[in-house]
C-alpha cells in the first residue's frame, strides 16, 4: 500500500509550498523523518499567486427567516426545486443567504455569476479596480464596453442582467485590516477571489476570527487550488501555510500569465462549495485541498488537518486581531526604510534614453523579460537576456560599456542591474517604468500588455 506525504518546503520558484507522500501531510506523520516506501509518491503542494461531515451555514445565528418563493422564483429555479437535495426549502435557504465575493476579477467572475444565477439572495462584492483590456481574457463579468468602468458597476449590471431578483451590495474599497471584519460580519460565506498573499492571509484571519467559512481558490498559470477554510473544526489557510513565501518569490498572474479558462474552473468550484455550504449538502472541501492541473487535466486531493499550533485557529492562538498583512508578507519593511542611495544615478527615464540614443551614445540595451514578452514589444536594437539567464550570460556583456536594462515596468530589470553591479559592471542604468513607460512616452505605436 502506498502513502502520500506532504513536505513543507519551497522547492519550486512559484511555491511557498508543501510536499506530500500520498495524501498525508508529513507534518502529521514523522515530519522529515517520515519513511518513504517503494511505490510511495512524494509531491510538493505549491501555493499559488487551499472528509468531514456536512457543514451548514449557521442560520440560527443570523436569526433570519427563510423567505418564501414567488411564482417567478419557482419558474426560474425549477431545475433546483426538483432536486430532492435542494427542493423548496433549499431554494429558500439560497434566497436567504448572504455571500461576499472578495474581488470581481478572474475568480470573482464565475463565482458571482453562478451564485447570482443560482438565486443566492444577497451577493456582496468588494473591489476597487477598473476594468482593463487585459482583464477580458478571463474576467467574464466584464465586457469590452466596460473597459475603463469600475468593476463593481460593471459587475452589478452583468449580475442584474442575469438575475434582477437578487440584491447586489457593492463595497468599493481595498480590503484592509481596518475594514475586513466590518465588511465580512453581515455575510454567511466569504469567497476568496484575491490574487495576492497579504489579502489572502487577511481574508483567512478575518474568517477565522468571525467563525465564517472561506471558500478559497487560487490560480497560477495552468494550476489552481480550492479548499474550504475557517469552518468549525476545519483547518485554515495558515494551518497549511503558516508563513508567506518570501516577497518576490511567487510571481503574480500579471507577471507570469494565467490560462484564461483556469479561473472559470476554479471559481466554479468555489461557487459549488459555497452553494453546498448554504444548503448543507454533500461533503465540503473542509480538510481537503484540491489541486487542478489544466495541462495534464488532473485533479489531486490532499488531506489537510487543523494544526493545533496554528497561530490563528490553533489551541493557543497568538493572532487574536487582524495584523498588518503587508508587513507580515514582507511587502513593506517593518521599520522606516533606511536612507536610500540616490537611485537617480542608477536609473534613466524613457525620454532621456530616447535623447541619448538619438545623440548616438553607445548604449547597450538589454531586455530581461521573457521571449514571449519580447515578441509583443521591444526597443529597437535591444538584446534579450531573460532575468533568470543573466547570472549565466552576463559574460556576453562588456563590463566597460554603458548598459541600460529594461523589463515590463522596471522591477525585474532593477534586480538585474543590482546583479550586474555586484559582479563589477560600473555603468548600469535601469529604465524607469520599463517598456510600458517607453511606449507611453516615446513610442506609442507599439502595443502594451
Ligand atoms: Zn489554522
């Protein structure tokens, strides 16, 4: 018989991960000493940019009466009503339910649309963004005419077009420690459609503190994860990932791409879990972590256990109120930033670069993006050396020549510049704002992504 074990080690660039030997977390076995038998499968469970008995939303706590169904409701939800597992009572429970979607983006789109279609009576949505062209590849709540509009306005129109009988509550704000508890409090289930670690930990902790289930999903390139955290006696996100990955280790979807249909799969699973929680049917993904690999078209399920040492849901919690999540995730420094060196001498603006090129200065322009990005737009005469190749290919560059590094927005090229300086390149400039600024200010003929 084979066993599968989880090992919590960040072994892949985009993981803050775990490993598994069969479906058991090695932290619940003998940790690193867990013996591995022939035939065992050891696997890493990456975190991406989450069987118990039936769990039901605690309706007694809300004190809400189940509303009756109108004739229109009966017609609209007839395919639900004839399911014995839903029926009239279940549909009334859906009508009474209040669900909050954190984010109206890739995951939030299918979540909100399916919950609206299913007749969840009140849908809250938290978002502060506007619709961008690059969202349309996967964020099916929004259409081409919505580009430039607020995502909330766009979402409200789309959802009311789908089902005018439900209430949409929009919260136009970034989710923060200061407002999360107040925003979450009136809802029965929270659906995590966030795309960054600080907000993910914030959603988790707020759900645990309020005792609300968190229908968790996350996506990265071709892979997605789904679980239900924060349920009574179930594990939370911190039981799985006590610490965030080091900042910069896990790239965002904006940096590394995501298959457009992937949030459709994962968000639909989150909506399914949400509906099951409201109806109290089936086996929720509490204590189970579902991993979807779109390229191999494979689902894997790992057992998760509540960690008694968990800082927020364990037996002796150390986190009893919301903290500063940006600081926790290392996104901003804990103390005042030390006096910085003058970056002006290390950067060049797009306009200045253009002027120097026009003047005929002998600059070597090195683009550190990925080849597929370089195909979209580039500065004429630049050479491509992807960031990951810089340490092994920097010998191709002349340390005495003045070098200008660029990437999409100036962050990765800043890292490349630091590296080149560390190996003795004296004249290295980073293009401020990257190719995006170059297109904005110098060459608007090229497409932006
Ligand atoms: Zn926990």
